[in-house]
C-alpha cells in the first residue's frame, strides 16, 4: 500500500521531536512491501525529514490538501494515490481510509501509538479490517 503520514502531531511533537518508534515502524512497513509518504497541510516538510534523518525511508513528500481532498490530490500533484492515511485530523482519514491517530503534542517516551498503528496497518493489509479505535475504512470498501 501507499501509506501517507501527516507531520504535526502525528509523527512530530510541538517541539519538532519525532514520535517514538516512527523510524522503526517506517522500516518495518517498507520491509512488508509498503511505501511510506509524507504530507503536511502547512507545506513541504523536506527539511524536517532531513533533520530527522528519515529521507532514506520516504518515497515522496507532498503538500496535503486540507479541504476538497479529492480535488486536492490533483491540485497538489499527489501521486500515487493514498491507500492508507494516518492523521490526527479525522476528516482526511474518512476521505481516504486509514487511522485517526491520537495527537502527539508533547515529547513522551512512553507513547505507544506507533506500535498499535503498525498492527492496524498489518491487519488491514491482510484482512481488509482493523479493530484499531481510530480505523476508518476507505469509502469504496464500505
Ligand atoms: Mg497534524
């Protein structure tokens, strides 16, 4: 699957630090045959991804539409189409399917959300379903 991650409060805290286990989960997803993409509603986050040393794991970086998601894919030249999105905003997850993740505001070593997320992506990839609290089916699968 083409898996799209939001930046702020999804993989980045307010202080710019990376959510625990993000790098490990990106690696694991790639090992499982997925592709990891980054997008953000506030612009291209290439510098942040370089700073966090994640560029070797990322297949593409895009500006994220924050309204009119479908048209936004064209408007911002987002390709390939997202199969699964992870975001702290519910609306975009409902538009494409994925996981509405608990926001990560403050640096917290004990945050375990990325491991729960990995389980959800694996389950969805294998069975088309997930029991994750924040999981939303892609609209075309409902
Ligand atoms: Mg966000």
